[in-house]
């Protein structure tokens, strides 16, 4: 019998349309259904999941892929979509370059532009 995975907290999908290095990425909150849907295969309790990446976008050129978990931007921890929005909307967070900590298939990577 397949167990239904809960879609709580809500996904609260958010797409970056601002011309910053994450332009073209769509993220959502992490919940049991998202973990199952994106086959994350590990217990994730913080960050946001990359739900989509616009072809030809800055986010794609950074190397972000669907299923990545974004953990921080310039050492600002990401707990959910709300904190992600706050970080990317604050220009002072992005002035000295752009480093994103990413969890991909159980490994932590850092991608960015200096």
C-alpha cells in the first residue's frame, strides 16, 4: 500500500524574475511530498528545492538543476521560500559576488560568481 505523502507546509512556489544570477529559477518549500516527488532520497529539513530552471537563464548557466536544494546565498541561510525571497530581494546581499550552497544528491556544492 502506497502511503500518501503530505504536501504540508505548502510549496509556496516562487520564480526569480529579477535580473540577478538566480534569474530563471523556481523554488518551493520542502515537505514530504516534495521530497518524494523529486526523489531527494535523504532527510532534508531546511532550504528550498529547485522546482524548475528556465532554459538559457542565469540560473541554468550557474549549473542549477531541478531537484537541487538551495541551502544559503552568501552565507545567508535559507530556511524556506520566505527567507529565500528576503535574501534575493536585498541588493546588499548580492554586491560582493554571489555564492550559493547547494545540496545535490547528498553532496554539498558551492556555485557562484565573484
